[in-house]
């Protein structure tokens, strides 16, 4: 059985071929047409060894983004490694939402932006490259190292700080926008997750207790209530299962004009509100 057949057997016909095609394009510079012409069967012995190594890692459910070492987010190429969550396409909507608030003249220009739980830095860096004065916070030193590497590679001016939002350090800094994609997957939801996510991406960046699914949102809302300027905005990626609970939580901290937006899959995904 060749690598393509093994991937199709493991991932299914469509996803298996999509992964194979991505490997051919990114690693061996072979197009879809080249595959149809059988040129993938003519790669050098050295590249055959490399293809086998990649295939074996995929058969162990390792994410292709970690194998390649990069992925694309908001049009930029980001380094990816196991220390940080892989950037998701739906999170681009969070960046879009924040940038639209700025474009609509609802903030100072340039706006001061804080990204809480930055991970790979994809949100903070995308905001910085859109001319925002951006600071990014994370509890994970591994994630911050990846984010700093990405900021340097993309020539983005971001101030990174090592801090736990559940136990924030006292400060008087004020922000125009606080943005975050915090951990929000309940432990019971792990049973429904893909193996490549569950077994390889950092659980610290994914999961919250079943008994307190809004733990990070409560901490972020509390922090934002005292660190946003008057009229400042909070932009959050949320768990689709808790839109009403999010409304109630944000209301309890004094936020107004709370709006829950759907993502491209029709799921409750982005919450915005201002103080």
C-alpha cells in the first residue's frame, strides 16, 4: 500500500487526498496536475524517504501544521509548533471584527490593543500589522517563544508579556480594545474532538473545567471592565454552546451592546461588547 492509499484509509478518501496533495505541493513542489500525471511516483529516493516519514507522522494523527512547521492565518505565514495552539480559520473572524470596529471610527487611532492568551501570536500580530499598538499576554513561556519568533519573522511590533489572566498583576494601563480567544472547550467535549487536536495540541490552551466553562471569560471581563477606556471594546471568541451565558456574564460586568456573531459554519463564535 502506498502513502496515498494509507492516508485515504486512515483519514477517509477526501481528507486523505487533501493531505497528500498538500504534502506534494508544500514539500515537493508538485501540483494537482502533476499528481494526476503520476509525477509523484517519480520523486527521488531521498524524497521517498521524506514522504514516508511525513506519512508515518500523519498516521499517528500528528497535525500537518506541526509537521510542516507553519500554517497561514489572515494572509500571513505563521510558525507552528506543539507549544502553541494551531491558528484556526474561524479565528480570522475575530480579527475582522476588531478591525471593523476600528474602521467604523469607534476607537482611538491608532488603537491600543491587548490580546489575552496570545498563543502563536496570530491575533496580536495580525492586529499589529494593521497599525494597532499591540500588547500580547500569555501564561505559557513556550507559546510566547513561538509568538516572538512569529513577530520577528513578520516584522510586527508587538509587546509580549508573561502573565496569567486568572491572577493578573496590578497595573493602570488602559486599552481601546481587549481581544481574546481563550481556552473554552469543556472536558466532556473532548470525546467529540479529532485525535490530531486532542493528542497533540496543548491542553492548557484548549480546555476548561466542566464545572466552570466560563472561567477565562469571567477573568477577562473583570480585567477589561477596569482596563478598557470609556467606550472601549471587548472582542471574544466563544464556545458555541454558551451564548446566553456569555450575554449574562458580560452584562453583569457592565458591558453594553452585546452582540453574538456566527462563524462560517453557522455557530455562535464571536462576542463583542463595549464598556
